[in-house]
C-alpha cells in the first residue's frame, strides 16, 4: 500500500483525536482508507467532512499531531 499525506482545513491546533475512516460494506467496517487528526473544536468536522463519506471511528490521539493532518491509504499501483 502507498500512503498519501496532507493537510485539510486551516487549523493549527494540536490534535487530541484520531479519526479513522473506513469503507463500510455489508454491515461491517471493511478497510481503513483515511485517518485525520483533529482538535476538540474540529472533531465533528473531521468525522463528517474530512473523511469524505467514510464511516468514522474516533479515538484519542497519541503523540503530537496537528489538526487537519491526514493520511490516505491507497493500494499499490503495481
């Protein structure tokens, strides 16, 4: 798998939440497709908007990360 890293939104606050976005199929979470870090003020924005329609699973962030930092997971092209 390749990973694409980036930043969404304009907030620069430390993130206290890690929001994981999963493909949801046949009543189950199928694959982790995106993670986004969020501060307390933006956790609901992350769960609804920044995951781009993926099913959210939110947990406490570990370590120092910044609000809006995301990772997209893509299958290898080769």
